[in-house]
């Protein structure tokens, strides 16, 4: 099937090339834009290689040149030139931002782009399917709070519209299944994802979502196999490897977990992708192992810091590793950068950087939320535990004790940790 509208993908990184390939394989004329010749050459070469592999595996039936003819590579910084003749715009520019803010910004941009696409092509089944996908991923309580159910209902409606326009739309069927999982309707999810796999087992998202269904149901061996099938189809999507590694870690299959996390890290390095996630996954695995190899965990968090030295979450992870290894003095500056924020001098101290090579980085601290409260109460536990008369640690901890009590008064476990720290401070 061909489509008259052209899709613009801004950013020729791993995500951009994958999006461009997906649209081209589905009949869309696609313009892939970047500001660097070398990046564009690499991306188009990778797409060609991927398509050739898909043909060899029987996953694509069209000749490689036909699929590639639908992808126009353009190197420019002129967005007016880039958007000319395009009906849909998708931004895939990598940034080193706070992960949740980055995700929220990307999802908002994606939703704005797909809303425009729906306005241009209101009867296009693929457009409605993609909008359902974006809405489902947007329905994250950390990002949207109590809007989750509203967004999931809208996502379900979009997937239903996609299937009403084209009952053979496999992606719509798969995305519908993913939405069903997020609504805790697992029986319906299984029915939809089975139908999707029967229709077209060559799509990465079909196997990814089937794995998600199995993982949610605790059928981990089947989940791993489906994720591996998705990886075979899209070998550069390292988040799939991270999912497999996390399942291995959950099953306490430590060697398998470390091996696939390491594979993701090495592949990112080969592709020039600066992603700290594989190193943090390796670090967390070493921390959770029975013998608790905190030295190796710390080395991997330090690698993550070299890739994203402005992320307060990575400093917090380093603080957690130091706390686990009882290096409490080392944990304090790491937590200070994570929670209070820190100037370039302190961040360099924590990163153990080379002043002659490493850039000065100012870190903005994370706010207290359900996701970050563990960093806060671990920090105040360290401060109170090291307290000696006149050292100032309890003075530093006091406002954070108050913040935690204000935000989590109903959590008895957290309150017991706070009380223990306050008791130590009041006794000295």
C-alpha cells in the first residue's frame, strides 16, 4: 500500500533511522533530515543493511532498492526547506535532558505531530494506530497523574477507529493489545496479540507487545523468546535488550542479565550512542547479586556519569551504590548533587573528572516524588548516621526530614526511617 503524504523524520540517530525504515516499509514516502553528513550516511547505510537482513529472513518481500527509494536523506539546518511537501513531522533528535522531562517533551511533540496527521488524513488506519500508540505511552502516572484512565480510554478509541478503517491493520491490532494490558484486561490483550501475530509475524512491535503481555502475566520464558524475536527484527533497539536483561535479573539469572546488558552497552558504543541506561542496569545487577559487588557497580555508574554528567538521577544512583558499600562519606556529595543540585566544582569532584578534558557541569537537583523519595530518605539516613556533635550533618538533614514527612506521612515504612534518623539527631 502506498500513501500520498510524505513523512518528515527530524534526526538521523538510531531512533530516527528506525522510524524512517518502518514508514518506508509500510509504503510511506519518507524524508529523513539531519544536520550532519556523516550521521546521514551512517543512518542510510544502516537502514539498507537492516532491510537486506529482513529480506534474508523473509520479513520483507519488496526489493531493497524499492524500500530505499521511499527514503529521501536530506542534510540541512533549514526547517522550512525540510518540511516542504511533508504532511507528518516526527522529531527524533537525541538530547541529554532529565529522563522524565525528556520523555514528556517527546511524547507531547509526538502527540502534536500525530494530531496534525489525523487532521490531514482522518481515514488513514495507520495514522489512528500510531495515535493510539502515542496516547498509550503518554498514559504514564508519573507524567500525567490522574489523567491516565482518560488517556487510555482515548487510546482504545483510536485503536478501534484504526481497526474500523482497516481490519487487517496488524499494528492497530497489536497496539490495541498493549492498551488492554495497561487497562488490566489481559484476556482481551491475549486475543488481540495472537490475532496480530497470525496476521503478520514480521513486525517488531507485534513481538515486543506479545512479550509485554507474557511478562505481565509472569510467563517469563515466553516473554524472553518474544523479546528475542523482536531483537532479531530490530537489532539496534537496545531497550528490547534491557527488557530481556531485567527479566533475567528478576529470575536471578545474573550472568545472563549481565551479558545482555553488556551487549547493549557495547552496541551503543559502536553506534556512537551516549546512553547511560545499560551501565546503570549493570550496576543495579551487581548491587542485587547475593555477594553484592559494589566496587564494580560503582565503576559502571561512573561510566554512566561520563555519558550523562548532568543527570541528577545518575548521581543519586552513585549515592545508592556508595551507601550499599558503606562508603557513607562518598555517598554524601553524590546525594547532594542529586537532591540539592551542585556547582561544576562539586560535580567534578563526584565524577572524579579531569579538569583539562571534562567539561564543567552544573547539576540541578531532583524534586521529592514517589520515584525519588528513596534517594531522599537514604540521604538523610546517611547524614544522621554520620552525625557527631557540631558537625552540621543533622542541620543539613532537617529540611529533608520535614519534606519527606509532609509528602509521605501515610507511608509507615518511610516514616519509620525518618523517625530513626530524627531520633539519632535529637540524641546528640
